[in-house]
C-alpha cells in the first residue's frame, strides 16, 4: 500500500498533480495540487493506518457531504473525492490567507476587542447556517478558522461534524475521544455524545473569543487530559477577570456561551449572533459615556447592556454637584434678592438610558466570503495585508482527532488540513 506522506510528485486519477506537501497530521496529509486544466487545489489524503478501517474511511469521505451541505460561503467546500490505490482523498479549496490561530499569535496572543468580536460575529454567522442545516461542527477552534486575504472568515474541517438524525455509534464503540481539549464543552469533555448539539458549538466559539481576548485558554493545563478534566468538572472563569477592557455587555454574551449547564447557554448560533450584534452597539455607546469598570460583574441571564447603572451614576452625580452649588449661592444672596423659582425638572429618562436596538446586520469589519466557483481558481488574487506569525498554542489545545492544514508556503497560503491531532482511546 502507498504511504500518504510519500505521494509528492504523483498524479492522482490522472488529473491531480501533487506539487507541495502542506501539512502532516495524525490522520491525514495535505498537499497543494494542480488539476490538468491548471486549477490549484488542496488535496487531503487519509493516512494508510486509518485507510484500512472501513468506518474511518466512511467518516473521512463523509466530510465532503457535510461541508457542502452547510450552504454558506464561509464554509470551505469539498470539490471532489476519490481513492488512489486504497488511499481515500478529498479535493478542497486552496485559500490564500492565515488561520485565526496565526493571527492571534502574531498579534501578541491578544486581539483588539473590535477585531476579535468581528471575527466571532462572522464565525457565528457560519455556524448559524450549519445549525439550520442540522450540522454540529464539534471542533471549532482557532486553527480551524481561516481569515483570507480579503478579511473574510472561513470555517474549515467538518471531519468531526454531526448531522441531526440517526448517527453511527462509531465514536462510542471505538472509545475515541473527538475534539480539541482546550475548546471542548463540558458535555463533550465528559463524552456525553447523545447530549451534544448546537450549544456545544456555542461553548467552543465562546472559548475561542475568550482566548482571543484574554491571551489564555478557558482551562489551562499541562496536558490534554488535565484540560479535559477541568472542562468537564469546572465552570469557566469570568472573561473580564482577565480582560477588563472588554465592555460588560459583550463579556456577558461570551460568558453565557461558556455556561457550564447547556440549558443556560443560547439555543443556537442565530440567537447568540443577534445578542452579540446588539452588545457591540450598546458596548460602544456605554464606552462613550463612562469608562469600563475594572471589577468583573456577574453576567446576566440575557445579554443586555449593563452600563445603565454607570450612566445613572454619572447623571445623578452631576445633579448633586449642581444642587450643592445652588445651595451655596442661595446662602450668600441677600434676602430681598431671593426669588421663588421652580427647580428644573429632571426627566425620568435622564437616570436611565435605554439600550439601543439594532437590526442584525453583517459585521463591517469581517465579512463572509463569496461562494467559490468550482470553475475558477480558488486562490484569492487580492493583495493580503501583512500577516504576522506566531508560536503554536500550548499542547493542551492539540486536536484529539480532527485536523486542519495550514499552508506555510509563500505567499501565506492556508488550506483545510490536519493539525497533529491527539487520539485517546478509552
């Protein structure tokens, strides 16, 4: 049998020439390839170790069906699939850009609030489409999120995705833990596969936001097992305890997404997306009135602007100062100069500024990509902004089964590929 890592220079099915090895993971190898008509693509080849397992082959080829069913331009699609001498492979889009993990590290392991929230807004838009299609990604993490050269957010690797309805019991029968420990929801870390649904993806997306904004994972640990144990037994810490510059309203959205109990999270990505869009506007408005308090506040059940109390204090404080000044002036004035006057009425609205209501609109900072054309070249021609590079994340965030490919060739090219997953058998 052929070895997946030894295919460089070969032509698959007399049409796809493998030109460059992009990434090698525990379950697959990704190559940059060119079709005989000149079209450039990424080809993901299942390792020979798993190719002999019928269930592993089925799950691998199933990724093409699931990814294309999402129906959103932000989901990286699969163009073709096939088998070369018993090695299954997928033909995927080859996208010019960098992963969110690379962007985060190159920014010093902490993104500006606006940038981070814009990325998560676009990510939730993709997940909302997936959830409407009955798909749960189950491996949302920074290395599976791609930012192309035009700033569009793309979601990679639907290899672990689950479709609603009857599903194979491969995961539980083989005892394979699926996912990435640093971004596993409590129910996923505990192996409660029957309970996993759209809310599991929301926990992972919120964990990505937590990492981008704080520079650390929700549950740090020296080993993947330590991280999984913490994820399955401990609630997430308050986001503003590590990033006090994040507006309260925005922090409350992510903290609700990180709720230990599934019932306390949003129902799906669409609901969380709407809440985040409103929080972005209300958070910006509150910052224009008063500074962000440094003491973390308890998240509310529903993400509403939490700055009204601060605004009220500012208004009341101004009224108190004015009253004291008036009293002092009155005491100094002669008796015959005193004139009975009506005090200025204070509008009830002065003590409470209603939270703005914003119709859901796409993020102006990071937008979804346009649907790729199979007949056209997949590499974006627009000049990319200067990317930055970064060290790899802690070992605790290694994938357990899923993989993502990052194209390191110049110019910065990223493809759907493996990220050296860690597999653990029960």
